[in-house]
C-alpha cells in the first residue's frame, strides 16, 4: 500500500507514543468499537497511572475493561462502570478514582474538546448534586446551565472498519458510537482499522471522520475477546 | 428482579399499549426489553439506542449475531428498513431535543411527584448514571415499569425517594405488577389495576397517597 502521508504504521511503532501517567481517550461502547490490538499492546507495555476517558469501563475481559481490570489506570472519566465489577471494586478500594458524567454530556464534552470549544452549557443533571457538585453555573436569558468542560487527551485510540492512507475513516454499524468524537479529541489520534484501502476507494460522501483528525493508522488483528452474549 | 416471567410479560404488554405508530421509543434493560414482543403488527415505531441506532429490530437468530451491531446493553440486535446509525453525540441530540417520544425504564424508587431514583444504592452499588439522566429529563413521556414492592416487600412508590435521584419530577406514568398510575401535577392517579388485586392492597403497598380515577379499570389476567 502506498503511504504518501506516512500515517500507515504498525502497533510496535505507534506504541512509542504511549507512556505511564498519560491521558488516553478510547472509542467504544460496552467494548463494541474499542480497538482490540491497541488495548493488547497497552497491556503488553504494562502502562501505569493512566487517566482514561470514554463511555464506560467495558467488561472485565472486554474492551477498555482489560486495561482497567489490571489496575493500569488510577483515574477514569466515564458515564458508567456497571458492566465491569472489577472497576467497581477498584473504585470502592480507593484504587481508581471515577468521575461520572451523564452519557450525552460526556459525548458532548469529548466533542467540544474535539472541535476546539472550551466547554458546553447544559441543564442535564442541573438539580442533581452528584452531577452539579460545585460546577460553575452560567445564566443565559435567566435560565441556569451547568458549565461542563471540554475533554481532550494526549492520545486517542479509535476502531474503524476502513481507512485510506490519509486516515479517512468509515465505521461499522453501531461500532461507530463514540469513535468519531474521540478521534477529534486526541493530540495524537491512532486509528486501528479492519482494512486499509487505497486512496480513492472510499466515497468522499461516506467518510465519517476526515483524515485530518487521524495521525496514525494501524491494521487490526480483529476482536479477540469473547462477548458477554457468546 | 424476582418477578415471574408471566408477570413481567403482563407489565410489558401493558406498557406496549402506550406505543403508537410513528413514535421514536427508547427501551431500558429488563422488562422494557420484552415490550417489542407485545406490539401489535400494525404499530410501526423506530426503536432508539443511546449507542447510535434508530430503527432496531428483533434479536438475531442464534449464529447470525453481528458483534458490531449491538444495543446500548451490549446485546446483539438487528435493524429494520429505514434504520440509521449515528455517533453517540447525535444519539443524545435526539434525546435532548425531545425527539424521543417515549422512554420506558426500570426504577428502584419513584415518588408521588414523579421523582426517579434508578442509578445508585449508596454503599452497595455505584454503577454510574449512563444515559438515564438525559432520557429521564428530556424524553417526551417517561414510563417506569417495575415491581410494586422491593424484594423485602417494601413499597417502591414513595412520598419521597430515599435513594439518590436520577432526575426530579420526570416520570409521567408508573406500571407495576399491580397497578397503573398517571403522575399528574397534583399527584398520582390510579387509572388501572390488574385483576386479582384490590384497591385496598394497592393502598397498603403504596408509600404515598393517590387518587382513584373515576374511570378506573381492571386489566383482565391473561
């Protein structure tokens, strides 16, 4: 495959961008759409003290759950951890600090980070102490809104169906979920893809994430975990 | 939840009767996931999932599951003609903009004012709110389906919820294994109850006052 933009690389090369203590944002929803090969490479590198940002904590042996369950993160920003009891235990034991954000607010905070906006204003969770806490309140036409700050990460990892050498991405069905948002919010964005196709093979109109947001493309070995329903 | 499957189906069937053609509907896990089985064939709706599907269909037949086509609970689904995929931000845009007509979800407690508690048990379970707050706060009609009492026989419909709230004054209708209530500004109104229950029993097992609709109806048992 021609690599005119130098974005196509391999897992080994791309792991040089990962370090202990980093903030890493991951695409996926209950493990669906979370990049399996990058997750395994993170585990191989035995990264520590990570801050993870994404929709949920996966399942103990699925998606980001594999990283969380191994105690590799000490902080997680997510909408729920209900599907990963190990994450719950780590939290209860004080080994994992979890910031819960309502799911749509979290998606919008990631999107805000990705589109270069400092924060969003929303009334979701306005009257809920655990969400509103001591967050700043902003009045628009006398209506109060919570200031929910944007989220970005040093590295974003996403999972896509296809990429071309520029990093234009298309996703597979509901495996799209948070991936297009996460792809925009990384200082470095790495796309793990099921297939790399030549430039011109993707219809311009079908591209969901323009390659502008993608720094590196790595081929995937595919999902290697057993789903909860299997 | 320890309720028998026939009772869960009875609740699901009653909830299904609230769904009309053309609606966009979001279903929670548990009893709500049984509701599509009870829809009449001529009712055409779009089922919405927070992970970015509008137009979910039946469960796939075993062996034909697609790991990249799952609902918000992580279970494989299919899609119907006219379905679409979107990212999570757009899935929640639909909710916040009021484009989702009905959400049907489970609850730990509901108050007579329609306050909903369904996300946290202090000291026991802190799973996080997921998308429940957006759904509760912004969906046009919020229907709670649940057992009338908890596993210890204590009322789950209360004057005031004792568990942390998901959202205040958001529930429009409560369907339990005993009764159907509308939540109105002035409080709960009993509009239906299942055959075999009595209003006296419902009063005894409900933790707040309610009025009885003058058109109160008994739902016949299957």
